[in-house]
C-alpha cells in the first residue's frame, strides 16, 4: 500500500534538522498496559514501513479518533454558524447588512474555531490537521507513515460526515434549508476554472504558511493563530469564488448530506495540488531540508506519532532534560 501512495506522492526527504526552541515530545509516549495500571514507554520507529496496518491501528488509534473528532467539531460549527447567519428564521439574519459583513462574521467565527481546535489537547497530540490534503502533504515531506496517512484521511472524512449529522440532529434539520444547504462549497459566478485556481491558491498559501511558521524557532508557537487568521480572511474574501474549502473532507461532509456533487473534483484536486506545491517550494527554499514535524503546534508535552530523524530525537531529549 505504501508503494501505491509513493507512486502518486513521492517520498519526502528524511535528512532534516530540528529548529531551535521547539518543544515537541518526540517519538515516545507513556502507554498504559494490562490491568495492573502500569506504564511503559513506547518508542516510535523511524522507518515509514515499520508499522503495518494492524499495528498502526493498535498504537495510533487515539490520534485517528482525535482527527475525526476535530473535523466533526469543525463541521458542526460550520453548520451552526451558517444556519445562524443565513437561515430565514434566524433572529441574527435581520441584523446583517450586506454579504461582505455576513462573510466577515462567518470568517471570524470559523477562524476562532480553527484556533481552538489546533490548540486543544486533541489538536496538540494529533497534529491538528483535520484536512486530508494537509496530511498527504506532510506524507510527501516524509513526516507521516503511509498507514497513518490513510487512516488519518479515513477518519477525517468520517468525522466530516458525522459532524454535519450531529448539527442536523441538534438543529432539528435547519441546516438542510435551501438558504443553508449544509454549507456546501460550490463554484461562484465565475465558474469552475476560477474556483479551481482560487482553491489551489488559498491551499498553497495555507500550507506554505504552516510550513515556514511551524519551523521558525521564534514564530512556531503562533502558527495556530496565523492559520485561524487565514481562515477568517479567506472566508471573508474568497468565498464568492469557490465557497472556501481547502479541505476535501469538509466539502464531502456537506455534499454527502445535501446530495450535491457538482464540481466535487475541484475540492478534491485543487487543495491537494496546492498543498503539495507548497511542500515542494518549502523543500526547494530549504535546499532539501524537510520540516521538523507534522504538528501545527509543537510547544506542548503531548506525544508525537510523526517521523523524525535520529538527530531530532536526541536534540529533543536534550531540550527536555
């Protein structure tokens, strides 16, 4: 299975060095074993093929569930805020003057949601991707094992469907109203070509921002806030072009419940190409030196299932001593 992924996404450079002042706990995690309540240290192997599918599920299932939960939370609030701002029966809608103001409110709400998710205990441990395009970009960079990438993507799609389902139930079907339509993403007035270019561009900007900031010794800890600001900005200004997705799972979750499949290929292809392009630019600028980790937030004491070189591991251990 790893060979199949490598065919489409060439393997990343493993000769990476650790940026200064990053505090990601590398490759070890206390793991409860048996009924005696004892703990043992599980060291993560640094070879992409070190874990098979069963071992990956057994050891990394918590992270997969966290990613599913993060996407579910994101999609739940997408539907909640879209319903609050767009549903004809919403008391908030009468106070909104103009489409730009509506998108700005939606952008602020979702930008804050993104920051909260990445900074949550789940986001700190799983990496806070909640986006298969980002996960596969980190796979290209050699930071994610192939089974982890596949299970992450599966969890992300499942979480997106589940999040919309929860919102649908909690809001008594209101997100299904024609004015909301489960917040589906679709090309704007300029058509599919412009929507494709727009999605590719904003996805590139998001990923390149994540890579350079999260690998900057001083600014790394602020990465979640920059990501949230980008979400707010893109929702405010880019939404008329493509609906602002950057995330295949996000689009699929809404489309699944709305039974709306028009131009779905845009939201599967453009974000992935944009983020893979950002990964290539990042490697080119750094002369082949890959990123430190696949987490958006490093400065925490949560376990890390991602790949690091031996030099990174020893450096991280010294930083904790």
